[in-house]
C-alpha cells in the first residue's frame, strides 16, 4: 500500500507540474519520481519510528 500510494502521489504530482509549468512530460515525470521517492522515504521513517515506539 505504501508503494502504491507513493506512485499515486508521483503521478498526480507529475500531471500537476506539467499542467502548471508547461514543461515536457520527461521533466514532469522526473519531478513525479522525485515526489514519489520523498513520500516513500517519509512514510518509511514514520512507520519505523512508530514500530520503535510500540516496542518500548
């Protein structure tokens, strides 16, 4: 689910970036990939920290 949501964030971000800036789809998809990576990393850190708190 985490990966699917990160991909959804990336796709939506790429479409919004493309429509807002008018840049090519290649550049917009790079922005979407960056968003997806950042979201996945953030969600992973939150998940790991929640597991550590629950373990205490």
